C-alpha cells in the first residue's frame, strides 16, 4: 500500500477545492498543544505535517531511528516546503520507493482529469504567466537591443525637474514688476484644465466662476457682487465670457446649459439648451455666441432670436477647451482634447455645412490656450497641454506654422499684449509661472512666479496693462506687467487728442 | 456599384495591413513620448489625421520594419495573440514599463474572399483615439530616470513556426506594477486591446 500514499497525497494537493485533511494545524492550535504536552511531542507529528511531508516521512522516519523525535518535529514544522531527504543523506529522495513505483507504473498513463481540474490548471497558468502556455509562445527578434546614444538624457526630465523656461532671454527694455500687484482669494476654484473660469469685461468687471457660483469683482472700486449660484450644488460653472460691450455675461454650466446674464439687473435673460454635455468654452462674435462642449461640438447661438441654435460645428471628437473668435470676426479658432486646432469661417460653405478652413495637427496634447494677435488679424497663438508643452504661432491664411517654442511645461493659457509686441503665457508644473515672450522672436522677456499650483486661466484688463491669473492654489493674482510708460502714454494721448481736434475742425 | 462595396469593406489582407501599420506608428509614438531615444532623431509624419513622430535612426527603422513585416505575416495567418513593448533600464536590466496590445483574431476569416463591412474612416477614428491616449500617458507615467532600451515580444500560436533570427522569450513582467487600460480598436477581423503596466512608485 505504500506506493499509494504518494499518489493519494499528490491528488489531494492538486484538488485545491477540497478541504486539506492532513494540512498543518492552525498556529493557535499548535501553540495550545505545545503548551499542554511539551514532553509528548512525538504524537503531534502526523497531524502537523504537510501532505508532501507525510509521504516522505512514512519511510524516512523508519530509516533514521537515531533522530530524536523532538528534533524531527521541530525541523518538519520549520521547513514544511523542503522535499525529501535531509542534509546528512541528501540523495534519500532517490530511494523513495513509492515515487519510483508511481513513475514506473502510473506516470505515463493518461490522466483522467476532470474538466474543472483542467480549467483550474489553465487559470493558474494564466495567472502566473499572463497567458496560457498550452496555446501561445512568446517570440522576440534576436540580437542586441538598440540603445540610445551615449550621454543621452531623457528629455522628459525637464517635465519633472525645476528648470527655468528655455529660449534666449532678452533683457527687458522696461520695468516689469516681478511680484503681483494684488492677490485675491478664489476659494474652491475648480482645478480643471478644460474649463475657462475667468474673464475681464470692457467695463472693468472681472467675472470669476468658483465652483457653483459666479462672482463679479470691480477692478476700480474693489466691490464684489455675487451674480449667480447654481441651484444644485453638484453642478458647477464651467465657463464664463463677456460680450464685447460688457453688459452681458455668458455662462456655461456642467449640465450643458448656456445662460445669458444681465449684470446691471443681475437677472438671467436666457437659458439656452442645445448641448448634451458640459460647456467648457465660450466666445462672442457680436450677437453670435459660440459654445464648445465636452462632446466636441461647437454651437453658434444667435442670442437675439428665439431659435437660438443656428449652427453646429463638428470638427472635434473630444472636449473643446479653447475657443476664440478673431478680432475681425472672420474666423473662429477652436482647440480640443483631440489635439486638434480648427479654424472655422464665420459663414458656412456652399453645402450649408461648416467645414474648417484649416486644421492644425501639430500639437501632441490638448489645446486650451488659443489667442488671436490683435494687430495682425491672421496670426494665431496656440499652446498645448502636458504632453505637448509647445507654443505655436500660425498664419491661418496660409496654414503655416510661423514659430514654435518648447516651454517645457503645460501651457494653460495665452494672451497677446495690446500695449507691446509681446505675449504672456500661463504654465503648470513645475514652476507654475507666467512667461512674457517677445514677438516675433519668441525670446523670453520675463518670468512671473508666485503661484504655488498651476495657472488655470488668464484675463487681461481692458486697458491692457494688467493681467489676472487664476490658479489651482485658489488665488487670483493681478500682474501689472504691460503698464505703459507714463511719458509715452502722455504722448500717445496727445497725439490722439490732436487727431480728435483735427476731426472736429473738419466737421 | 459592386466596386464601391469592396472599397468600403475590409479584407483579411487589408486588416493585417492596417493593424501592422498601427503598430509601426504606435511603437514609434511610445519611443518618442517616453523619451527612449533623443527627440532630434524623430521626424514628423502625417497619419490618421494626426501629426505623429517617427524615428529616422536607420538601425531602429530597420529593426521596426523587420518586426512589423513579420507581424503582418502572422496577422494574415491569424497566429498572433499579443504584441508587447517592454522598456527596460540599461543599467540594471530592470523592467520599468510594459505596453501590452492584445490581438483578437477572427479565425473564421481564412482568405481575402470574405469582406467585412466597416468603413476605413471609422477604423482610423478608433486608431486615432488609441494613439492619442498613448501620447497622453506621459501625464501619469513615472519618469524613466535612467537610460532605457526597449524590446518587442510577440505572442504567437503554439503551432506557428519560429522564423529565422527569432527566439523564444519569457513574458517579462513589471514587478510591483500598476496597470492602466487604454482604448481599443477593431477592424472586425482583428481587435486590438491596449494596456500599459508601469512600476508603482513607492511612497
């Protein structure tokens, strides 16, 4: 019968779902037993052993009678995984008669495996190897792997290391304060790259969306007004945009609405529903309000008429996060999470459908930073997200990329200065800084640091002297970075007033 | 009319072509985005309505072309199950990242006589989202601190022949890893699921 012990044990091991009859005792049982009968340790053996051990022990104990029972017990308990033999007679395993018998008589017999057993083994193989050994083999093309040239450093390192913005820096010809003029609290501002949460009106009101509320901050007086609050606290404001005249504010929400508010009356004028997902970007072109949604669709709303939804622009497959009409109202630039920049005409083509006049695919990340040059109507600046980190300058008529700079950081927002031939961009990790660039050389003029988390949005004051930055550190900072020199300002004003005198005299 | 139908449909050969092409551009994107090779050795190429970066290094190009050609053959025979891009540190040969593309072949399609209806445009759209996701992974994948090399593993059927110069290998898993599933695309003949596993950062 001895030869069956091994076989039975083997079967009982393989049958993982069955209760293990001769498994080691639980620790608490062992402890209890050790405590009660420390002298009678021989009796414990058989019940303590692992199934594998039982097979070995059945003959090994009889062959080594000299071994003290106490020692063997301790040893077996301590190394339950060791298979056969001991260190004095290492080849004892060769003498295992039942194993030999098994190998001789049973090994080559077809195994009568039940389907569940087979499946179980397969599952084990899949778990351990990630694939079924029976059905696949892994191949690789031989030869040495191709290494990058010596001394090459992963250029992604810049993303994670503290480093100043690259590019030649230009000594500023004017004084740019390196600290913010004012710091305001913006509690609970949503740290979401895809939203556009601040806008500055021509009447000097700064609209700030803080989660489910919109506040208006008067730059001149410092007054704060709560314009609106969402009824459902789970919903939030996803975008704000002022009409050019500054009397109406468009608000996009997380429940896909586009609302129109009269700020004087503090009343909602319209609620325009046409999208099916949150509205993260808004832009005005006279009476046309364009809204970009998470679905990738851009809708034109004519705010004067009842049937406000006048056009749908389908050019993005993912969320639209950057949306700007050109100052002359001829083109709409849109940037999306699908890494595309589309330039749309203001009127549809012959087919009655809107098709983009240009599509730029160069960015490798989502494009939220979109801004038109105020003095050259066909020049556009765009900035890409973390996987791209580039600012690109485009000629939208020819479709050519005029310039590209790697900023080594996420570009969250970009604005052109109206007072200087410069741009300002807001960045994320690692410096959370604002950078002023000279146009068209794209040399760095200044870096404004202070935010402790990424910059989310930028807005410029109507006189073009101040830039507001909203950041994920829940602050708004106002930077007097484009202030016009008082002397040149006076001269300009003089020139303007003399012009108006001429106008008057002509009249 | 019949000609038009064939144009819209997809054959086994066409499917193998599309999938192997996806791998060529996909692997190049991984190599560029993960900074395995210097950015200067990549050039821009227009594909799937995207601007993608492909290597200009002659050795690397040669290697990739060889693998992709072989892969196309296997795809045509429906013998391939997975393609894996393994990124290892050169210093200590530790496996840091593992991009796994599971390929499901429809083995009922034996030759080019069967034409499946799926417009190339839709397939391209699906591929585009996978490639975009690969691009976007830099935002969450840990930085590869040391110089790295990559290896390509292909899981084939047990009965397929091992071609010359190819050898068998282990699965090369990342120890202590975190996994992220990406989108999939399907040509209706081949379906490709994507996944990336990377080393968990100890906090």
